[in-house]
C-alpha cells in the first residue's frame, strides 16, 4: 500500500467527494484547481502534477458503488429524485 502525502490525500478527498455522483463536473474541477492554487497547504505542490495525482486514484464508478453504505445509498437516491 502506498502512503499518501498530505497534498495527495486532500486532492483524493476532494476528488472522491466530487465524483460521488458518478462524474466530476468542470465547475468541481475548477474548484479543486482553485484550492490547489490558493490554499497554503499546497504551497509546495506543483499544480501541473494534478493529472498524475488524479490518475493514482482512478477507480471505477461501479467499484465505488460496491462500497456504498446503506446511508449513502439512501442519500444518493433522495438527491437523484
């Protein structure tokens, strides 16, 4: 198992939160990029590495759904209505 550095862990969290509905919108990607460009935690992070960082976390939507909890399923179904 690969340990994540703090930057990668935050990007992973933001990406996972954005992808919960099955895709990441342009608006969500712009928000993540804005966070990377402006938050002090990302001061040493090279924003050109974003695609490389995101590719480390590529997980299929089906795989995400396989780990979905009952509470998350109910919330998702309510939001999809």
